[in-house]
């Protein structure tokens, strides 16, 4: 079970959090102007990376805040944690 | 048979404390300190069970948790009986009762033993191959296969014992209290770390603690005496917690570990009352030191499984620790120096050794010289080719090995014996290390897997790290600890170590025989009866991956998870396939290391504590009035209120009729309630609901449908505008938490610019819903100050008001189609408002109704229930609810998905009403709907989602989803049931009062 360093509360057990999938997928500002393919790209297409992955987490049983996590999916090591809207601290 | 093989007093056995126990119905005696296995051996009993497939007699093989054979059924009583308990781990107590497993009528005469004779026709994959045909015979086979599957018996009554969970946070966790673990724990504690030391055994000191030989010395003391002093010292540290009888089951990422602590398994049953039996420790350690030691390997040769064949190290442990001789005519068979340690222990206690068979030809160490000095015959360069003795070994046959070790040569010699100790070298116990995500590397020189890359802040030390000799262990440990703990000095800097052990080993995975392999039974997995022959067969049949070979042959799939034989299986596979051992990898080691009881896993979460349940403020009233309850999410909701022995059907018919004829009352407190405030609240609702919200006047209510971004209906409910920037949203009972979560997600991550605040207020309000033609009369009595005229208080509006001095919100909204009011009041006044309504409603026969009646009433009106009539594949268009989807709004969650090529298909499943030809026939929910029963295969068009007998319409009504159903109005469809077909007509889903007259009645 991970230890996750919530940017608002500090280090807590994974059981307090929920994962929310890939990060930095921005909802299109004008969905109605997109083709089926473009909309499907936003709606369904997600990466499945072995290695460094940017993902969203929410501190469900804590501050209820969403934030981003950089995790190496090959060994589950969390490389960085940063707030929504911030730029990833590593590439 | 009953002979006393207790040889000499051991300091670990209290011979003044005699304990009686029963094995297979006979009473035996042992001493305090004995395990069931040692006590049985002291009574000269080796045969304890039968193997799984061939029902071969099996005996005690090891002295620890890796035991594959000596597994027994413990206790007779139906609530405490426990199968597959390792006799080598059970500490005996007065009154213990154990029986053999997998045998009938008994372990000495077992009918299933016929399988041993039939074994030539029972190869690997026998079941897969045989029971394939004829296909329709499976039902007949299944009964017998199920009957013969599984080991032991489960308890049939609830477990009377108490279990618990405990969290532990520590700086350093040390797993294993052998010599390495003790040194690590002491060093950590000395340096101020909060340390936890755990070991699965009841004593500390591992295998060093019973080692009595002059051949292993530390600072000029016999190693066990030196270690004794260290153990006494570590007991003094306040920052060091020691837990024995504690087995680490799982080592997860981020140094999170689970361990089982046994608290009462070693004391008599009558002393266990009200005590916790086992505790699951959830350990989070900053650093972990694994010192789990090594497991001795068996040797793989024909008939290597007979009772009386033990690991050589087990014989040493029984002799030194328990003071028990495993036999009177002992033979040792080895490929390394370890067996000579055993020989010296036996010799010291005056136990007879007939001979030692050594695979190696050229051997030379001080240990061996001492044995030779004592005139014990050593057969160098020999191997055992066969054994005999059905229920106890009585003879072995040996032959000389060829130079390359591939063949046997020369003539056969027989040696009679009653005990054979085997040693194939050592396998580091890397199970926990790999569980934690660690990668192994293969060391060619002695053919072992050892830890390579650590995935977290941890190290492995001692023999689990591949350091097998005393000097290796002690000289490596100091530097490793200094680096890992970041300290300058340890107590162990300049130890003087004397060890006679020579590391040479002749590793042959499958020993050659004078017979062809097909005629031999060299067991690799003792518990599951997998032989080297089976593994070779699997390879011949084309299996290559070790994970596949494992599953096909069941090697390593017993309760012992192949702790003894897995390495040999790998070795035989790589030799046969001609690949390099290290490149094959290993099968995956999965938790738990040793089996856990369900009780330990569940802890205190049993009975009423199994899950949290939520009660409404009116719950006590429902209980008092004999409601039956239904679980909705975590809520207990009143389901129906049976009167005078009514069944559910009758109660629901009565309640439904009363609600439409006069008045009904429902506890709606469980509906999710979210308070929404902020200057952008209206804009926010516009974006999350399908319909428009900007123009909703203050004091008005509106029904809304919420979609997922994929266009599928997600939740629904009524939202009320309380003020310019203030709304209260209701959600479904089950969806409250996820709706709040989803709204927060969008607010925080997509639209952070919106000024909106969400607060869950579900528990803060109680909601009493009164419906029916007389509802107005009743509610106006409860709230006399409020003007209930349709002009002042029309349908879909709300009023702030007071009952006495208590503030409340009243909404005139309806889920039943009747004129109805929902009174929302601070939760602690809920019950009194409910009772006031009941009192005022008396003259109108106000009838409390539960969720079942609510469902029936809404179905009469064709209102959907999200999650019952929808299943995450239904758009509002599919539900024939086009009216609620705004065409004008630029965007809302899910809008774009409503005209994807898939969602605009005409032949999607759509919600329709269904009327049965026979109005008394009620459909089954979930039943399939078809049009043409003769077509092959029959095309399934959809299914029934809601179905009731309506007492108000006096006919059966149902809702269902049907492919292309919108255009099937009036068409006949068929519901095929097991014994009949039911004809239905597709109808409008609104069955009652389509003009909504009753809302204003």
C-alpha cells in the first residue's frame, strides 16, 4: 500500500485516497465542434505506460482535494506530487 | 510401534511437565516444548497422512513451516476444527486432538491407496485429458471429482474465537530471530531506533540456538552459548519489541507488511475463552531487515517420499532441540557438508548412524574427518536409487554415480534403515523479498537465487541473502548494518569466528536411476504428488513457461506452496529444455507465506460489525412498527410494513392502494442532499444537468438528469432554488457520495474559475414525504400557518416555514404521481415530525409505506429508477426522456456524446412499457425479451427492468429495455420462461394518469 504525500495534508496511507486516471487530459472547451473521432480521443483514449506516468488522485477521506502524482508504474515509486493547475515538476 | 525415542534431555523441553494428547483417537504423551511432530516422533510415529493424488503414506518431513506432508485436522468440534495444520508448527497442549487427513477409513488402511497402483494411468493433466468427453458426461464426473478434491474438512459452525487487527509503526522491522536477526535487532535498538523483531517460532535464536558442536565457535564459545547471551541482552531494550509465534504473511510495497500473531493456539482450549486467538498486524516500517534464513533442499530420487525420510536438518533439530531420535537405524544422504553436522549431533547423543551416502567423490573438511574418525561408513560418489517400506522406510538401494553425474554405474548395494536424512543444500528464503517487488539473481556456483535489487528501503541479511556459513554471515553483517542504519560502529566488529563448514556441493537436480524414468516416482512436490516424470511429460507435450508447467503438473500449488521442491522443478525444466537456469526466472511468490485463517483476515469485522450501516432519524419508529428493512447503499431503509401476518406482496398491494386512495407516508431521509452555494451556482447546474437552470425562479424546484461524459444516465433528482446563489440538490440514495465526488472533480479540475461551494448535508436533514389525495389536509394540520392553496404553493415549489418553533423546508414534489409534500427538518426533529403527520393522518388512514411500494407507485407513472431501469448504457434518448435534454444549451456534461455514431443508432435498447396478455401474469425482473422464438439462435432483444402487479390499475405492469423498442408500440413480444412463454404487448411506459391530474387533485 502506497504512502502518498497529499500536497495539502502531508503523508497519508493509500486507503485514504482514490485514483482518478491519467492527468493533464483537458476537457475540450467546445465539445460540440469536435468530430466523433476527436471527441472519442478525449473520452476514451488513455495511455497505459510502463514507467513514468502522470495521474490524478483525490484525498477522498481527507481534504477531498484533487492533485497530480508522478508514479513509476514499473515499481510504484512516486516521484513527485503537485497541485492541480501546476506544471509537472519532472518530465 | 509405541517405543520411546526420547534420547536425552534438551534444555528446550520441560520433562517435568507431561502433556497428553490424542492422535487418530489414541492417547500419547509429550512434554511442554514439544510440537505435535516432535511428540509423535518421540512415540516412534512417522506415518501421519496420505498424499493428495495417490494416497501414498506420508510422514513428517521437516521441522518447520515448510512442511508439505505432516498436515493434520486439528480439533474435533464443528466450530473450531481446522484443516491442513502443520504438525511441525503445532505446540502441544493438554487435550489436543489431531487426526490424519485425506484417508478413509484410516491412515493405516486407506481405500484411496488404489490410486498409487493406478498411478501409471494417472499422469499430469489426467483430469484435463480424461473428463473432456463425452461432453455431456461432465455433470456425472463432477460429483466424484468434487468429492475427491480438497484436503481436510472445514468447520460447519461459526468460529467462536476472537480475532483482531492492530497497526504498528516502527523505524526498523527485523523479520526472523535467527543469529542474523538478533544481531540486527540489537544493533538497531542500541542506536535508538524503534525496532520490532518478529519470528514465526515460539523461541528466539533460529537454528544456531540448538547447535552444540565445537566446530562452530564465536569468540571461542560454542555459537549457541554466544547467541544465548545476545538474546538475553536484547530483551533489555525498551525500544525493541519482540514478537514470537508471529509469521509475516505479506510484504507489500512501501514497506507495508502483514503478520499473523498467534496468541492462544498453544494453550488448552478451556483457557482460551474471551482471549484473542490471532492478531493481524499491519506493519508500516521505515526500514525492513529480512533475516528469514534458508530452507534445506530435499534430493529427488525414486520413492523419496516414504515415512521415515526427513530433511537432514530436521533430524538435527529433533535431536538437539526436542531430544528426539527420528530412528534407530539412521542413514544420511547428502550432496554437501550439512548432513555431517547432523551426523555429529546424532553421534554426540549416541544415536546410531548406519552410513552416509554422499554424491561428492572428493570431499575433505574437518567435519567429515571427525565422522570418519568415528568409523561411520561414508559412500563417496554414490546415490540412492530406490527405497522400500510402504508405511515406513526399511531399506535403501545405492549405486555409484558416473563422473558426469548423469548415470549410475556398478552394482546395487542395499542398506537397511528406519530413517533417512536427506540434504540437497540450501535455498535462501527469498519469498518475502520477492513479494515486496525485489528482483532475484541466480548464483551459478551453488545454484541459488539471491536478492539483487531492493525495491524499497530494506536489506536481506544472513542465509536468506545467500550467506550460508557462520563466517560469511558474521563478517558480512557488520558492514551491511552500518551502511543501512547509517551508523559508525557495531558490537560485532572483530568477532573471532571458527567454522569447519566447507561449501563444496555436487548439485544434481534429478538424481539418475537404474530404471527408466517412466518406472520411477521421484517426487518434486510431495503434497500434490507431482513427480519429475510429470514435469518431463509437460515439457514433452509442449509446455515451456514455468508458470504453465506449474499449473499443468500442480507443482508448488499445495498449502506449502512448494517451499521444498520448486527449485528442483525449475532445475529439471531447464535441464530438460536445455536452457540456462537463471534465465528461466522463478514462479511468482505470492502472499501469504504460510496460510492465514479467515478469522485473522476478517478480524473484528464480523456479524453486525461486518459493514457500517446508516440509520435514518426515524429508524426506531420503523423498527417499532415492525418494518422489514432493505439495504440501499449502506442505509437500512424501511422496505414494507407487514400487518397481521401479511407477506411482502400483500403488504405492498395494501400500501400502494392506500397511498393513491387516501394518504401514504414515506421516510425519504436517505436521499442524498448537496447544498450548493456561490455566485456561479446556476451556471454550474447548467453544466452538470441536461436541462436548463438559469431561469428557475427562487422558490421553485426542478427535476434534473445527470449524465456521464459518455452520455449515459448517471443520477437524477430534484433540485430547489433556495436563493439567488443557493440551491439544494437531491440525489439518489446510493449515488450521493459518487455524485458529490464527481461534482467536486469537475469544480476543482475543469472549472476552477467557477465560484461554487458544495457541502454534503444528507445526514443533517430528515425528510418526511406525505402523498395522496388527502396529503394537503394532513400536512396543513401539521403546519397550520402555511397557505397551502395551489396559487401560493403550486406543484414543483418550495416554502420556508416553521412547525412550532422549528424551521423546516417544505417541497411540493412527487415521485408517486400523487399530490404530495416533502417536509425537510433538522435531523433530530425528524421522528417528531413523522409522528405529527401520523397523528394528523389518522382520520385519513395514513399508511406508512416502504421502498417496495415507492417503486411500484413510480412504475405506474413510468418514472425511472437510475440503476434499476438504467445500467450505464442508457442515454436520456434511450429512456424516451428527450424532453429533459436542452437543445439550446451550448454544453453540459455528456452532451457531445448524445450524437456519436453509436448513440444515435435507432436499434439501441430503449425503455418501453410492457403489458402482459394475461393481466394477472406478473413478469420476472431480469427476464429476457425476444420477438421470434423459432429463430436459431434466438435473438435477445432486451430484458425486463421493473415489474409489479398494480392494485390501482388492477393489472400487471412492467418496464423493460428493448432493442429498437420506441418503434414497436403495440407490437407483440415474447418472454420465454423455463416452463412457458409469456406474451406481452409493447406499451407507453406511463401507465397511470398521463395527464398528471392527480398532482393537483
